[in-house]
C-alpha cells in the first residue's frame, strides 16, 4: 500500500531558479513542470518516467532549496527535496552557469556529498561554446562528474543522458518480484485553491508526499502520485487550484489553471473537492462543468466536515448537505457524494469503495429489448417538444460497447484502466438528431437511470439519423 518502485530514481536538486524544471521537461521530452523566471515556482516533487535513453528511469524534479520568503513553506519544500534525495540512486546537482557560484551552491554541495550517492554536477545555461568559460568557476565544488548544458536549447542533454545511464544501478538492484498489480487508474483531484486537495492525498497515501500549506496556490503543477492498494494501482493527479481566469495573479497561475483542466481530460475519474466551510461557490460549479464537459466519472468530496460537524444530528446534517450540494450542482447529478475530513481522515478510505462501485457499474448493460420498451414508454408518457414544427421520433435504441468512443489526452492512453471507467453509451436511431433538446436529453438519461442508476458515471447519448431506403446498410455503420 505504498508508492511503487520499479525503476531507478534520479533526482534533480538545486537552489531556486537555476533551471531545474526546464531540465526536467527536456529530459522527459514533454512539458510537465511549469517553467517560469519567478523563483520557487516548483514547490512539490514532480516525477515522470524518462525513456529517452537505453534504460528508463524515474526522474524527480524537487522544489528549490533555500528559497526566499514563505518560511514555513520553504521548510516543507526542503523536506520534500531531502526525501527525494534519500530515495534516489543518482543526483543531478543543477547550478546556474551565468550567475556563477553562490554560497547556497556550496552549502548544498556539502549536503550532497554526505548523501554518498553518485552526483553529476549539471552547469545549466551554458547556451554556446563562448559560455564554457563560466563553467570553470564550479571546479571548486570538487565533483568529479561535471557536464555543461543548456536545458532551454537542448545543448549537452544527450551527453547528460549518457552520464546518467553510466551511474544507474544494475537492473538486479532495482527490479522487484512481479506483483499482482493491475493497470493504473488515473484520478484527478480538482477544486478551488485551498479546499484541501493536497491534504486529501496525504490522508489517502498516509504520507506527506504533497505539500500542504494554508497559502492558496501552493500546488502549481499537476503532480502524479502512484499508490498501490488491494492489488490495484492508482495514480492521483494533484492539481493546482482552479481559479476564475479573471482572478489569476500571475502567468504561472494561468499555466496552472490550464494544467488542471488538462488533468481532468486525461484522468479516468475526477474527484471534485468542495470546502464545506465555504459551501458550493460559483467556481465549484464551473469546475463541475469542466468535468461534465469532459464526460468523466466523478466523485464529489465535501471536505472539512470536522469544522462544521454539529454536536447533535450528524446524520441528518450530512444528508442535508449532500442534498444541497446535489441541487446546486444538478448538472453533475450522477456524481457520488462523500462527506469527509482530510485532516482527521474521517471517511477518506470510503473513496476506494466508491471507486470500485463505479468500476463495477461500468460493466452493466441494459438489454436491447428492455431498453427499447423503456424508452418507448418514456416518449409516450412525455412526448418530445416541437422544434420548428417537427417532433423527435425514436426508431430504435441499443447500448454500445463500453468505452468505444473515448479518447485519451496526456499520459493515460486508451488502456484497460480507461475502459474500466468508460461511461455507458447508448445509440438512439431517430428521425432527425437536431430535434433533440437539451432538456429532453436530460429526461431520457433520467429514464435510463431508472433501469440502472450507473452511480458516478455520465450517460452518453449518441443520436443517429434515419437511414433513407436508398442507402445501403453499410452507410448506417459508417455513420
């Protein structure tokens, strides 16, 4: 029930603003970490698998050590970096070739030597041959293995990969016995800033993997955290808090919002965290709308129950809060709702029971005969409205194969895990799909849920037009 360690680990260590995130992105071959000239942007530990060389490894980007301001937060960043240092097989000590050697670099060098791990001194921002002279200043640090690079311009990156591979431990030291772990399930933890997303992940995995702070906007990157439980592997995507675009305070936060929105799209299941002390806000509704638009399975976590829990009538109060939430986020009515407290751990473990319930619901099917009788009764009881003088007519309906239409976005491809949480899809053959109104579509979905509730799953209706008699049957399949 902890993080899987199947590959050797390589950690990027360095003071703020030396280019660690740019190097991280360059080594893994895609933009994961936020790159910005403001010190302290990367505060959590990011990880990704680097497959550019002969041997893959897990690369860690740590928060900048010894940064300025926000003393409590800096302490947590330093602790996260030290944890990555202790768990790593190779250390990449990154310094800024243009700024030159600093006292912080010298202090950090002493710390790394005490770790007794292979260290590669990476002198960054050596953008051309004429800058090579800047690198000589760092000889005084005493590291045997030194490489000059430019993360921004890809200079020296292939040589760095070769150096990393030479120092990776032998496969026998990092391999472990095959486990019964099934495919990973990607779960995006989304919500406004400071609603307790990182605290929730820490409570789930029982460690301080994500940094928790009362400062809004602490998590600025989307961070993938691998966790094993009961023979299944989960990848929790801890996202930056989503603010209204008009209220972001910097370009870094704009990028954070974009990353969080992308995390919704690439996840198998989304967990929307709402602060009970604030209630459902307009921004909570907007985030719920992003989940609905992406057609993602969802669970709503009503967090900070410990701060609003009454001394009497807990069950009735919890029931009322759930009903209020459902009425305010009615368009995400399919989502399961759980009242919890990340700080005390109350009800947190129920997440996995709900997840399994949603996964089982994905495999349920409504027989074609049952489905057509159900929908015909629904159309007769409440006929569709007239649209430009015409009315929608249902000819035939069937449930499609699970997950047939979904596509991935990001690192989660269309795999068995994604199909495990694919929403049920129903194909309705009608006289004209344009006659289906949004209100009537919600009505049809509600009638389908009477046959099977499909908890936590959106219902996808795909309308197909009537096929003209002159068209061959193959045209129907093409549409």
